[in-house]
C-alpha cells in the first residue's frame, strides 16, 4: 500500500545512468533558480515603503533613489557571482569559496547561513504567496497558516519527482508571472503618461522634516530583501547541462536583467500612484487594481503573483539539497543527505527542508514581515563572505586581468558588508535570533564532524596486524512458548552450532511449570533454562543471564542472541501483539557487545 502511494506521488524509480537527463537547460534553470529572486519584486518595494511611511506620505519619493541604490547593488552582485561561477564551477557558492580561501570555520558560517536562509526562503515564499491570496480574498485570512503549509507539502512532493519534472511544472507559471508584470508595468506607465496617476504624489526632492539617515538606511536595507536568491545559480552549477558554467553565467545575467527591470517598474508605479502599504492589500495588488480595476486582469495578476511567491520556494528546493550534500560529503551533516532517492534527487534534503519550513510558518503564524529581516540577514552574510573569499582567491592566484576582478569583488564585499551592518543595527529587534541560532548551527556542524572522525578512528584497522579472531559460538534463544516461530529459530540455531540454549522468563510458578512440561514433551534437543522474574520484567533477568554466559565464554565463543519473531500478514495485525522481541533487540544492541539477530516467521492468514 505504502509503495503504491509512493509511486503515485513521486513516480517510477529512475536508473543511475539517467542522471544526465536530469540536467537543466537555460530556459528551465532560469525558472527554477530565479523564481526566488524574481518573486521578491512582489514584496521588495513594499518593504521600502513600510519603513518610509513612518515619516509620512511625503517621504515616499525617497523610494526612487533607494531603489536606484538597490539596482546598483544588484549589478555588483551579478558581476561578482558571474566571476564565482567560472572560478568554482563545481558549485557550492559561498560555502566552497569561503572554505577554500578563508578557512573551514568561515566556510561553515557562510554555508550554515545559506542553509538556514533556504529554510527561511520556503517559509517566506509560502507566507508571501498566502498574503497575495488573502489580499484578493480577505475571507481566507484566518486560514493563512493552513494554506502556506499545504503549498509547502505540494512543493515537497513535486521536487521529490526530480529536477526536470519540477522544472517543467514551474517554468510556465514563472514565465507567466514575468509576462504579467511586464504587461502591468507597460499599462501602468501608459496610464501615467495619459494623466491617470495619483494627483497629490509628493514631488522628488520635497523636504521631509522627520526623515533621518537612520530611516533611509533602514529603508534601503529593507529594499535589499529583493536581492535574496541571487546566489542560487552559483550554488547549483552541477544541475546545468554542459557546458555548465557558461550556461549558469548566462542564466545569472538574464535573471539580473529581468529582476532589475521589474523592480524598477514596480517602484516607479508605486510612487506615481501614491501607493501606501496596507495589511489587507499588497503593493502589487494596489497597483494592479489602480491600473486595471478589480476585474479579470487584476485577479489574474494576483493569482499568478501568489503562484510565483509560492514557487519562489523552489529555488531553495533546488539549492538546499545540493549544499547539504556538500556539507555531508565534508562530514558536517549526516551522510543521509548524500543519498539520492528514486528520482535521482537528494530526497532526504528535500524532505528535511519541507518539514522545517512548515514548522517555521506555523511558529510565526504565517507572518511574512517578521520573517523577512531574518531571511535577508541570512543571505547577506554569505554574500559578504563569498566576496571576501573571491578577493583572497584573485590575490593568491593572480591570473591575467585579476586586478579588475579583484576590484569588482572588493566593491561587492564592502557594499554587502555595509548592508549586513545596516540590517543588524536598524533591525536588531528582528534579527537578534541569528546571533543565537548561527552559533548553535556551527556547534552542531562541529559535533557531527567530530563524531564522524571519532567513528572512523575507532573502526579503522591495521591490515598487517588486525586479523579475524576464530572462535566457537554460543547461541541463546529467548522463548515465550512452544511455537512454530521458536521451532524455526532453534532449527536455524542448531544449523550454526550444537552449543544452543533456550531461555524462558517466567512470572509465576504455574506458568513456569506448564512451560517446562511442554518443553519436555516437545524435546527439541536443546536445554531450557528458566529465569524467574519477581518484577514482571523480561529484559532485566535476561541481561543478567547473558552477563553470566558472556563472563564464562567470552574468551572461547562468540555469543549470539537469536530472537524468534513472527511477522503478521497485514501491518495493522502487528498492533494486536506485544512487541517484546523488538524491545529485547533494541536494548541488547545498544547495551551489549554481542551479536543480536532476529529469525522471522511469516504468518499467512
């Protein structure tokens, strides 16, 4: 049953040699890896206005120079990450760059920040998409968390079906969103040119008495949330078709161009229409309503905006599993993240991302605004460390023309460092958790790494001196009665050795007497040892007996505990029986340095 449902949801298993078919073309990669960055158009301008409106309506003209500064930073980041793609074509982005040039701890900080950021990406995208839906249908506002979690579940299932299939699913709505925003911008500009804009919008340069540098910096840092997701292409280079680095670089440039045009257009329209932030209606919703009215085009734009905000999470679903794979390969995350699933994706990483992001949405009650500052800080730390790492890379290697590349990364590093500091200073009340969470994540990485090193050290052998130790064998079979499961186990035990003993734990004399009689009548040729338990515990007397056997035979025999277990035909039937054998096996495997094996006997009715 479980297998059939799995096949229905994620499809047939794929062969390992089909991996090349899972590589992305530029068209599909632009949709999958740019959905996060492109979707930020829906809330980037809004985040600027939310800060500026604190100084009054006349302050909204500052959104234009702030947007220009954001565009300048976007250009710097695009050029910087283009250089990173060619310098580190194996992918990994900030983690690989920082680890290679700034040391392992810095690499872990950059990579850990990205891993946390990808979880936040999914949570923010789901929450923002839900906001777009509730803007159009206010009656759904009370169900925001349920809608967001349901979409995360859907995206998790889609991504478990494989990179190519998820890209095919995502490409159409992403490109529809781009087209619809371009149509909105063109129609909005036309309306402005024909005198349809807000009549009382403040003029550029109007004096605003209560606007401070602190407020402007806070608004700028909020607008920089539109740049999250820019690094995703450099992280996921292995997902591209050959030549991977060239295709990745072209995709990155195209993404930057589209993002720049859309962000500029939405910011201009918001200013011309005098749009003010509203909890019940997003900025894009207000612009669309002002341009087209509350008709078919409005609802189409709202619908496709909600879809793209949901699908923005797919950037994280593409990049998180790859980055987690690299961490696991370096022994800083569990090796389970290195395992490819039936559809050749890193399924454990996809499931882990979906579960954590859903929990985050529930914890924050779907409040996008409270997640965005934490989300943006999580990405600007890797931005800064990546740029610094590339500066060190160019200075150490000094290839031809390295000075220009060094200058680009220097400007990028100083700019992103400034943004990070602005975020920390102006939004400390929203981002203070990062200063607790990131050190905890770093500690977890080091504990995992230490465990793997210790495990390898303890398991390592010396080929010249460490040889197998040939011993005899003593088999102990715990029995609960005279059954076919016991018969099956004793038959198997006697095929291994003649040194077999059965052990029965009894709670009262009547039970013990009946068991001894049945055993004597059956006479399987194996001695039965009866242990009396005063406190109705099976494990405690059994362990004491094993300790005795271990003390007597450890130097001459290997000790095997052979546990009989019958397997019911249907899973629900197992609930009707106590699972003593499972408890015995679990306890002994965790407490004793002996062989513990189970002999199954399958029931057919």
